[in-house]
C-alpha cells in the first residue's frame, strides 16, 4: 500500500465523518435557538404544549415559558424584565395589559412584518381589524375575545311567561325596555316573608355595568385615551339608565348557578363555570341570548392577543411564533383549544362551536361567535392605568347603588382622578 493510497483513504474517512457530524449537528444547532414566552396561561389546556412542540418541530426554535401566577404577576415580571434588558420575546395577554404595553412602548409595533409577510387580516372578523390598533398601529395579533351575552334559566323565564331570548344580534326585538321589564318580573319573594329571594340578574357586565355604555352608542374617553369624557351629558344619561337596575328597579341579586338569579350578563369564560356545575350534577336547563338593544346592540369585547417585546433579541423568531399561534391554522387550532375563549379565526370559531355543541347541545353558543361582528371596545379600560381606573369605577358603583350620591355628582367627582391617571401616560 502506498502512502498516497493510505492518505486518500484517510481523506475519504475524514469526509464521511465530517458529513455525519454536520448531519447530526445542524438540527441540534437549530434546536438550540430558543425564545422566551410569557403569558398567564395557568388556566390553559394541554394543547398549549402541543402547539409549542409543533412550532419547534417546524422551525427548530425551542420555547422557554416564563411562569407567572396571575395577570398582575405577569404585568410586573414583564415590566421588570424589560427594564433589566432581558425582556421575553413573545408576550400573551389581555387588552388591559397588551394595550398598556403598546402605549408605554415595551411592545414592538408589527405593522411592517404584517405588510412584508402579507399577513391577511381579513381572516379576522371585520370589527377586530380596526379595534386591535393602538394609536394607529398594530402591536399584537388576536387569538380570542372575552365577550358578553346573557346566560338565562329556561325554566325560570317560561314559568314567568317570558319568551326565550333572541340569538340574533341584528334583530330589532328585545329592547332595553323589554330587558328591564323581564328583570323586574323575575325579581320576587318565593317564601312569603316579604323579602325578595329570587332576582332578575346576578350581574350586568363589569364595574356595575360601566362597561356596557356601548349599548347607548357612547364612549367615556377618546380612542387615543387622552381625555376622560365621563361627564358628557350623553354618558351621564347612559350611566343613569344602567344604575337604575340597582337604585330604582332593585333587580340584582342571588346567584345564577344556584337558581336564585334568572339571568347573568357575563363574559364567555362563564361556560367553563357552567360545565363544572354540570359535571358535578344538579344543573338546570339554560340557554344563551344576546344583549338588549338600547340605542344599539353591541357586545363589549376584551381581546386576548400575542405581541413581541421591544427589547427582544429575537424579534424575527418571536414574530414567527406569533404568526403560528394567532394566524396559521395549525398552531391557532391548538392554541385556541388550550385557551378556551371565543376564538378569532373563522376556522377556529367552527372548531369552538363543534366542541361546545358536543358538551352542551342546543345552548346557543353561536351567540358568542356571532358577537364578534358587533364588538365594542371600551377604550377606558384597555391601556395604561386601567387597573387603577377600574378601582375608581368599582368604588363609584358602590356609592351610587347604595344611594350615597347621584350618578352625575359621582361622575364629576371621579373625573379629575381618572384624568390624572391618563395624564401620566402623556409624560
């Protein structure tokens, strides 16, 4: 054997070994690319891990989840990590958090990648495309919305001669006056002691109903969240109508699940509470109906969405994950099944309805998916300072419903407090 032949075989051996090393190390190197994901996902189903696994399989990018205990905990961790220069790459949250991050700039605008990648926003319901903007820009893609409808006790309404509630958001039936009349009729004493123990409604939305102003076609703030308008005459009038539920009609009380309140105006997450009650046994027959029409019929939506941190070192990889979970059908189906709220894509809506129809046949869950066409965004509570503003509104509701002060006087009293919070956001 000559030295040339030995050297030639040695080179061939080295080439084979090198090729094998490359074949095995390229996927490993890609898999070692890792992005950080933060979101309050403690209530999510196991499909979340499936979605992450599919993304990693498709892209070779691993996902590290940053654990959070609650929405406030996520808020604090995101702000702290961003300030420290170690921001998570992708953040999932409700509009109180996400839109506040957008206003304060810890989130990165995504208008350019949307345009570059020709992301078709028309796959989302019409109102969503505009309502997801923060001061003219997109900072996140929506995955779901927590939306309002009326859960009602079928037997309670039938017994009191009240027709089933409509399921069509565009009908002219079931006005505000019809709703009030029904709530009054459903509030009564059952045991003859002279004290009401059955009520028309358990809740009327959140913050005592402040978030239902959209039914009267008014806003208590401008879309850019710079000027509080709660003392405008039309806003005062709408709040006065809402507060009569407590101060004049006295139709609120009891608990829907225990059968002592006939209706509950609450977000779509409540189907999970009902499911738990059904599995425990003893649940009565119930259905879902649309909200009443005052000047218009809308449903206040709280958006859940995914955005990219401004401080992310992996913005392109983060954007790929956002698209996969919020726009690509493969990822969106898994993510929205785990999320278990009213989803935003047409295909995920169909999947949502099929799943819930199997669990709760004939309960009209399409009321929630159809409501995505009549969404109303309450700008006051979707951005900076919303937690503090919410506390102010809850205290206001407490004073008004107990007769301590008039609606007009209390709105005038809280106006400077809310404006001071908004002014901090201008600094």
